[in-house]
C-alpha cells in the first residue's frame, strides 16, 4: 500500500525542505509542490467541525458549524490560489471537491429543518433597516399589516453524529481527495496537511501507512528571518524580542505532544548538518533503499540551504536579540556543530 507523507512544522520552521527532500525519492510525489493543504485544520475546517459537533453540540451550534464549514470549503474551492494562496482547490485538489463535501455532510447525518433560532436573527445593517420599516408599516396600518421577520437565512442545518460515524465519514472524505491527487499510483507528500498541534487526532483520521515529518527550527533564526528578511510577508510572531519569546513559548507549550510512532520529529538544521544521517533514517522509516533516492540534492540541497542557518551570526547587531532568545528559549535552540557566519550569503 502506498504511503501518505505529511510534512509539517511550526511557523517559519521549514517544512518545505522536508517536502523537497522526500520528493527526490522515486515514486514519492508532492502534488502542486509545496502547496499547503489546510482544509482539515484551517478555521472552520474539518477539525473545527469535529469539535463543534462532538463536544457540547446543540441545534444552534450545529447549524452554525455546518454553515461555517461549508462556506469555508466553498471559498477554498472557488477562490483562485492567485487571490488566496491556500485556495484554488478546484484546480489544485479536485474538480469534485465540493461533491465530496456534500457526501461528507450526508454521511454525518445532516438534515434540513424549517426552524428558527437566534443565530439566524443576528442583525445586519440591512436587517435592521427592515426591522424599522416593519415597525413603521405596523404603526401606519394599526397592526393590520405585518411583514415577515427578517432573517439571515431560512431554515436550519442540523447534525448530531456519533464519534465513530463522524470519523468514518471524514476518512471517506480524505480518501476521495487523496485518490484524486494520485494516491493509487504514487506515495503522496502533503505539505501542512496536519499541524503539530493537531497530531493527537491522527489515529481518528489517517491509516497506519501514514508518516508525519515535523520540522522544528532554531527560534533565533525564526525571529531574525521574520524581522529582518521576511519584511514583505512576515509570519505572525511579534517583532519585539521579548514579546516574541513570550508568544513562542506559549505556542510550543500549548501543543498536545503525541507519542504516535508514525511521527518523525527533526530539526531543519538536521537536514543540513546531519544530512546523510537524516537521509538514512528516512529511508528506513519509509521502507526504501538508498538507490531509490534518484534525484539527490535536486530539490533540497544542504550546501545551499545552509545559508538559512545561523542567521544571528551574520551581523553583530543581531547578537543582543539572539542572546535574549537563547536565554529564554534555550530548550528550543539548536546546538550547531560549528559557526557559519558568512555575512555575504544570500538568505531566502
């Protein structure tokens, strides 16, 4: 049976490097290269739907959950990836993606009702105008003419699935997507299909032939990159070093660490400074021999990517912030085997 390889990481940690490395191996393919598949863990994605329908569900919560989920999937499907980089599912994932969404909702037992609840009555400006017009009409007609109460939408969508029912439907949904991406012909590499903070859910969604590669990175380089090199598209970490350390520590401590043996945890720096060792480990974990690595260093070249390490060594002006991070986030910092401080290198 072919494998599903999910590459994942913390913001700015370099999961695409793992995607590139594994995609150099024969019969391992990354559809759309490093395109990030977010429909499981994005806001109002499958995982949010799980939490809303399996924890403290009620009619109003169910209706909101299903509508929010459906609208999000429709946005990912119809919106071009040029306009919204995580979208473009109609072309990047499957032309039948929304059909799979509809089937998924049917399999968890979604029904339509004619009921009305307060979530439908949350006022918009248009609805408030309607309400005032209705009051004027009632007053002018002495209450003889009453208008229909304005609502955001008519009817409700309800679902109260059991846990097993939900997870089976979700697995069917995922399998349909994977098949359309070519899973029957190749081992698939799915960048960001799950995040480190979602990995405790793995047994409910993915089969035993799944491998998760979680890529960590030295927070000193994450901070320096974000503040000084990624100015056009920074990741959402504070640019003040003290606030960065506070937020980064909370982000990492908030993770529910999963001990599933399908999860491989490596450092971005390991891919460079321990390249042969990491490659051999991956061959073993993926069940292949080294001769299957037919495009070695074609998509991930450690001699090039080393330029993205030890960035805090590039300038003396970086040292104060780097030292502060090392003092407060030392457990997450990488123990480099030697100093690489070339100030003329090209950072990407």
